[in-house]
């Protein structure tokens, strides 16, 4: 009824003000339907959908919305759709609502946020706030990662500011102060929850994907595959610490199911973010209700009916998280705490009076409050010049001195350890002769480590354990992360104690390399100041090599080398040369000491097809020219150049090839000469038997016993016997 009356009044005003100026012609629609319709029969306009409020299509409808107030139709049924939501007036010439103060939207359907959230937030409807920041589900069951659906009539009408983090108030005009624990309350615990993750074990499937836990508009994400070890517990804790409201948390993983990989996660919140992690809607006082935690399984990918439930472990008498630590008042216009007397700090958490009888508080704190502070927090200064007879600082525990700093600046840590958690230690001295760093342990029975360098990272070539430099940029010595030590210049000099290289890998234990292109010195040099004892006494050893405690070879100070096992192999160019200046020692002795030895004592092998000697023996006395004695060629021909051949026993056997005497003939002292087969031929010089005569015995029945033949065509002498025997029978040759 109200709307009908309004329409009537508007139409009358419109007719009085507008129609008199309109020229109406016969047989035409009024105002040609104002350009928002079609002229039909009987001169009537058929208006476009949004322009049908007036016969000439000159009035446009305004948007409609849920009426803020109207007459109920039945019990609890109201808020029908209304023009401009009953919170504005329609401008029909444009079809736009002119909203009353405090309302906005095309149909004035939304309540305007106060001060438009002061530029420190966004204006959200009740439905949006519920969906994005409302509780996902009950803590006892898993949710889907979104909040509840709010469907009441004002779901899109009522609005509220969602302030930026660090701001609060209905219009986000207030700045939140820092929060912390009340320092005067003791014996409290940390807020702790338990997350029980499981699945249907009958599927024999393990959980896969990730678990998501929502808290105050933030989410912690960790692996659904539980492993009860430090690595996975740290990853779980880190997931919660990544939330904007959590500064420190721990996570323990227990009761891991061997089939489903489900487990119980116990999360303890050790410290909340003190400033900038909360706003007007997302906040807590240190004991957030269980309903603010929800479990989300939408990222679990295994098909084994996963479950998740969140429950309380510690929810009473917990550490506070309150403005100004309850030891001051928050000035919301500046976001600064105004601390009570005897308390200081950005959050008033620290007592500022000395002495202090509170056991778990700092005895004294200096905390400048300015956010743009650029001064000196603590400045110790004396009018007296630097002297060692006074102290700038003394720190002690009861009667135990801890640290001192005297008037010269000399600082001593008398007890305890010095540890750098972050950053690095730089020691700089401008003194010409002072030691830059001196590490000393003065205990007379010290058994620890004077200097230890260690990293959390495992052995790797990508980092260095130690680097020594000169001239600021030149590396002299470095120890790599895998232990490899490189001396770039200066070498290694061991005065006492020697050096031991112990190697457990399959590689060379010691490699000596010189990369200088024109190197001409000694690659490896062993020297002692003691002279060799050879040959008057047992010599000392320069090199001793063993394999599994079995001697391999030794090199004595005289150079005498004993190869105990393995022998000597010269493979390549150069061969081997033995020079001996000892007048009483053999130059080369080859001995096979095994009683069952059955191989070659000396084996000489060649592979060349070109004529060459297998052995050549010469002798040289003083500066005289070397004299060849004998050679053995690669064909086996043995040539004795000097000295002849002397067989003491055993004789000599020539299977083939015979015996050739070039000069000097052959002398047989005893035993004569026996030719078993083949006879004997004297080509020149004849046969001269000086004593003993000659005897020819023949067992042949028809062959001549002796035939003397002169084969020369001009032979004119006689074949004769000087003293013929009377009984001899012989035939004179023709």
C-alpha cells in the first residue's frame, strides 16, 4: 500500500510537470514511446522491460533488493523484494536509487561499513565473512576448507569491516598494541591441541597428499604420511610456525599406524606473534577456543576414507596473550602501550626496576620506545682515559665470575661458552706484532679439542671448512667440506712427528703432481742429515713399503733396494742399468732360493723381427776401449770374441749345425775325438797325428778301409806312408 501511494504521487507530479510541455499529435503514441518502446495499434506503447512504469515508456525501473523492513506476510515471513530495498528513492529518469545515509549498493541493499573501514580494511557481507573466515566444521570431524553457508535474509545486506592485520574497531580506525604474557602470572602451561588423523585400514592403503589445519583465517599444511622422526616433527612444527599468528610451536608425532600412516599430532604453541598478526575479527587472548581450529582433508589424495579430529590437550591456565601483557594500557590511537610503573617494553612485558623478586623475569631491561629510534641503547663512558685498573663491566653468578671488560677494553669470558647463532665472527687487529687469534687451553690434563670446525651440512665439495688467505684475496691453504686440503703456496713442512696418510676409499692414498710446464726439479725428494751406515753397519731405511703387514720393498739410506715380493718390472722406454763400484760385490746376482724352483732363473725375451743381440758382454779396464767378449744374437748364434770356451765337466753336445772353429783349431787334451756318424772332413791343412798314431777300424765287409785320393788334375807327387808296416795291405791310388 505504501509503495502504491508513492507511485501515485510520483505519477501525478510527473504529469503536472512534464506532460504540459509535450506536443501530442493524433494517430501517434505519446512522446513516440520516449525511445524505449514500440508504438502499436490504438496508439499504445509497448515499453521495454525496464521502462514500463509510464504509458509513454519514460520512467525506468530501479533495482530491487530484500526489503530492510516491510509488512510480514505470515509468521516469521517478511523482507520481500522491494524497490531500492525500502532504503532509498528511485530516480525514474535514470532508474537509479538514491540511498539514504548508511546504505549502499545498486538497490541500497547493503549496510554501509562505518567510515568505509577508514582505509584500513574491506567491507564484507555476513555471507562472505562466514564462507571465508567462519569455522570450517566441528573440531571432531574434517571439513572442506571453507566456512559455513549463511542464508538468512540479511546475508548480503548486513556488512562489517574486515580490518587489515594490526587494526581493529568497527571502522578499523584503531591500531592494535603489542600482546604478550602477563609477567606476574606463573605456573602456566602452553596452549596445546591434538590432531588425530586416520583412515580405513581395511583398504590396505596408506594416506597420501597433505593435511591442512585452519586457524584464524590461516592454514598449516603438512604431509599426510606420518613418520615419527625428528625430520617430520620439525616439518610439522614449521607448518604451524608459518602461520602469521604463531611465532614458535612444537609438534610430536605418535601412534603411527603402519598400514594407513595415520598418526596423532600433538601441537604446542610456545609463543604467539606479538604484533601485526591479528585484527578486529581474527584474534585471541592466548587460549583460542577449540572451535577456532578445523581440519581440512580436501588435499588428501588417497581413497581410504580419511578422518581427522582436533581435540584439546591444554586449554586451562595457559600463558596469556593480551594487550600490553596486562601491565599497561593500550592507546589505540597510536598502537603504543602505556606501561604501568616498573614495567617497560613494547608490550610492557619486562620489569624495569632493580632489584626484582620475580624469579622468571629479567632483572633490568633497557628498551627505547621510539619506532624510528637511532640512538645508542647502552653507552658506557668514563672521563678517565683507558687504564687496566678499572672495569667497564663485570658479570658474575653468585661468587662465580662470568665476564669482565677492563678499562683497556680487554674482555674475558671466564666461565661458560661463547656461541654465535647467526651472523659471523670477525677478528680484526691493526697491531703489527700481536697475534690476531690465540686459542689456548690452560688445563694441565686437557683431553678435549682446542679447535673444532663443524657444519650441520654433510660432507660436500660445495663449501669450505677452513680458508687461509694473504693479501685479503690470495688463498694459501683451504680445507674443503669433504676434507680435501689444498696448499696453494709454501708447501708442507713437518719438523717433528712425521706424517701419516690413512685412506679408506678405493683411490690413490698419495698423489704427487707438479703442473709447472717446464718443471725440471725433483718431483719427490727424500733426504736425511744422517749419513748412510753402509757397508760397515746395518743401514737405516729411507722407504719401507708393506701390504697388510707383509714387506713389499725397502730402500736403505745407501740406495740399496730390496724387493721382498713382486719382483721388478721395467715396462716401457729406458730399460734397466746396474752400475757397481764395490770391488768386492757382484754387479748382478740372480738367485732362485726356492727348494722346489722349476722355472727359468734368467729369461731374456724380445719381440723384434730385426736382427739384434739377446746378450752382449764387454769388459773395460780404466780408460781403455771396451772389449767385446761374446754375444748371443736373436737367432741363438753365440759368438765368443775373446777367451774361448772352457768346459770343466759335462762336455758339450751339438745336436745340429756342427762345430766351426775359425782360427786356432781345436785341442783335445784328453779323451780324443769320437765321430759317431758322418765321418770327418779336413778341407785344408790335412791331418797331423803327432803321437799315438791313428787307427781306422771298419765293420763293413766290402768297403775300403782307407782311401787316399788326390783330386788335383795336376797332382805330381806321391801318396805315401813314411813307415809302412810289413803286414799292411794297401792299394796305391792311380
